[in-house]
C-alpha cells in the first residue's frame, strides 16, 4: 500500500532527527536500553522519564550548553577535551546515550555507564587560560554541570513539554536527577526545585563569559553544522533556548537582544511540536518513553 506524501515526509523527518541524536546505530542502541530485562533506577511513569522522553529536551539541552559555558573551568575542560567544534554530533550522541541509559536502561547498564563516564572524567584535567587547574572529576564542577542541566531540562519541559509537571512532580524530577549526579561524584546535590534554584544562584560569582564561552555561543547559535533545510527550524529552537536563559546569563553571553525574548518562545514552541511530530513517526511510543 502506498503511503501518502505527508506520512513519508514525517517518517523521513523522524529518522533524520533520531539519527542526529542517537547516531547511525541509534535504533539498535535504543532496543538495548529499553529491551534489556531487569530492574531500572527509575520506574515507569516517573518524572525523570517524562522529562527526558519529551521533545522539549532539544531546547533544554541547548540552553544547558550555553549556561554551562559560563563557568571558566568547566569551559576549559570542554574546549580542551571534547572537540565541540570538530565533533559536535559525536558529543550529542554520547550525551543522549548517557541520558537514555541512566534514565530508561537496566540498573546494571546505568551503573556501567556511570562508571565509564567517571573513568573518562578522571583523565580530563589541565589548566584554564587564566592558569587555574581543572579536573572534570572535581565534585564542585560536576555539581555545576548537573544543576545547569537539571534546571535547563526542567525549565524547557515546563514551557514546551507535552505534559508540564506539577510542583510535586517537579521536585520528584530534581530528586531523581540528583541520584545520577551523586553516582557521578557530585556532592551537595539539590533535591527540590527551590534548592536547585538556590544552588544555581550560588555559582554566579564564579561565572564569566570567557572568549571560549562566547565562541561556543556563536558556534551553537549561528554556525551549527546543519543542512540548509534545517537551519531555519534550528534558529527558531535556538531563539527559544536563549529566551529561557536567566537575564544575567543572556547579558554575559551578549545574547540580550529583544528579538530572542519576543520570537523565541513562539519559535521554540513550533520547533518542539515539529520535533515531536517527526519523532513520533520514527518512535511509535514517543513521547511517553
């Protein structure tokens, strides 16, 4: 039976989106994550599964990268070791695999993934341009990366998610993400939304837009390695991510223009719906993973 053009287009869009995030072996990896029997860290229906299985993660992930770049030591580690310009899609694939495995995978696989990441962190060390040493396994830096991600994923979900969380469920989300952060070696990890906001605020004296941070923002927002047809939808999503940043972060990254705040929410809402529409063709159970 011949499918109609809209269905074929939707399937192509879904496959292209999924391949960007999960890599060429994404479907096999997804089957391993979801199909491996055994207990999970987080049960079906939990808040972390709701948030991490929603299309709003695309906006939240971009916001998290922008926010994380403002810590000079964290940024030095990224610039020196992750190859964000040379291999951005590889970095995205590794991050999405980590999130999928720890959120949805079997408990043994989640722990094995955490152990691998901790081993990598132990090797990521050096000196920032200002001469200060950094180590990716430093609990203080791990906490910064975690709070920037948790705040960004939750903020994006509450604005653009298919089912925003109640206040109680939002606290559940923060507490569940804390389990992963503690497993990675972070300490003093917040377990409520209020504590998350307080922890994020406590880092502000350490944050500065270094040349590397500004270059990251320029690359992520204006120079992403995308085909021409994807650049307009991506620009809408990027504007939404910028609009969700705290005002002080936009100012430090020199992203304070009014256009992002005006157009961004509308554009990100459209982009998120389009991503959800496409991925639900490629992944039949999306977004209720």
